[in-house]
């Protein structure tokens, strides 16, 4: 079976996966959860990059990878939403989650972070239960991937036309087949309400972990781990390590 290199993004309760082989784009599919995604690719995936936090526990917030990415992204720093600590991610009410997060880190938990807490908790529980998945799953941030591809971060948000154009240029500059791939991925989401930015982001993550130009790097270069041994890092593909 061909090895797959998968970019997976979680949006509005669903996962969009874009699968590459060493030859190029293979297919895209939508799944109900991270467990269903793993069931599809556990026999074939070499690497799966996801846009959901992996390592959670830390003595301070943002996590080391989030702090580093915010510096690199500068004007787009607000695209990096600091993850809740593990205990806070499991809370169902914002006040309770914020209380736990603030007690452990000294920082307030943002509403945006709390809104993603269910999928963060689901991924954390999944990786804690499935040992075989741990070396296959990598955390990546789409905005960092675009920066690595183009040498500069998008200046506009992804939900406006100019932001869409910036990200398409980043993808096309890195892989000339990216535009038709985006079209194919969009067509594969028929019947599902997948946001347009999610299509671009999943392609960006897939291209990052698929063998290609440059190398696969880690931010930070020597990432710390949480109490369960999960590295707190973002991966990205570039000719040289990002600095700034």
C-alpha cells in the first residue's frame, strides 16, 4: 500500500483530510472525528499533520511553540490561539475552564481557545489511548506553513478574498500542482459544510509533511514535552529553519 502523508484540519465538528503520496496528491475525505481519520490511515500513513494542539500541559501559557510562532507571524500573531491546559480542556463551562487554566498558568483562557476545547480534549484522549498513533501525528499551524512556503506570512485573514489569494500564491509557489489540488479537495467535500479556508489549510499541512523541497523542521528546534511525553512543537517545511 502506498504511504500517505496527510494534512488534517478540524472545523465545526468535522475533519478534512488531504492525503498525498510521494508522487503527489492522492485524495481528500471528510471524517466525523480523529478516531475515524486514524482508522482510515493507520495502515498507510507515514505522517499526519493536524492543526489541533498535541502537547498540552505547561507551567505557563502560551506554550513554547505558540510563543515562537506568534513572534514569527508578527501581524498575524492573533492566528495562534494558545491551547488550554489538559484539565481545562475537559471542562464544559467557560468559567470552570478559565479558573483551572488561570490557576495552572497564571493566564486567562481566551473564549476562542475554549471553543476549540472539545476537539483538543478529543485528540488528547485519542493520543493517550492509541500508542501507535503518537509517532505518526504532528502538530502544525497553517499560518506557519504559509510563512515557510513563501518566506513571509499572509497579511490578511483567510476569510477575505485578499487573504485567500495570498494563501493560494504561497501554495502555488511551493507546489505548482496546488491550485488544481485545491479544486479537487473542494469537490471532495460535497455534501459537507467545510469552510473554504479549511481546504487551503489542509493542503498546506499535507504538503508540509509530504517529502518535497526543503526539510521538515520543528518550532522550537528542541521542543519540550508535556507530562505525557507529547512534544510541544509545530512542524513546517522549508529550505532553512525559520528565524526572527
